[in-house]
C-alpha cells in the first residue's frame, strides 16, 4: 500500500478519532484560533480546510518570518511540510477539519473544532431552528 501510494487509513494527530473523541478541541465564540498543521508523509500532500471558516492568516510552509497569506479557504501542505493558520471563531457550532481531498475523510482524516457560546445574528440568522450539534 505504501509504495502504491494507496493508504487504507489516514488520520490527524497520529490516531483514529484523535481530534474527534480523544483530544477534543473546544473554544469560545470570539476566540482567536491558531492551528499548527504538519504532514508527516511520506507521500501525499494535504489540502487543509476547516469547513465553515476562512483562514485570516496562513503562514505558508510554516514560515514565521515571511508575511502571511490572508483570507484563504484551503491551504496546500506538502508531504514532510507544515503550515500555521489563524482565524477568529466567530460563530458557535461544529467546524470540521478536513483534507479537501474529501475521500480521505472516509479513511479517518477528519477532526472537529467545537465553538461554544451565543449566536450572533449579525453573522448568521435563520427562520428555521439551528441544530447546535450539526457541522457547518
């Protein structure tokens, strides 16, 4: 499987459910969030994305001395590479971390960031009730 570049399992943080059950990530609405994201490899790149968010800053290739990219939806991270992203968690809910090659989520490559707090109707409002347990 390794030489054919067809892994059967993929995961964040080195274990299945590491960022969904084992090490839950929770913040409050209005908090600044910084995620360091690396790809251990050995072969595949990642199209890192948080569903329902736009990264305010992306430190491409994890360079902290170069100016960051701004207003980025998805960032590419090479095998053996890393990035750092920052955003403000403006609205409560479940934000799903994915590799935007979404078939990889079925192999275990997903995480959840839970944002707690009160909803701000100036950001989003709906005539229908919102399920607080659904993802964005």
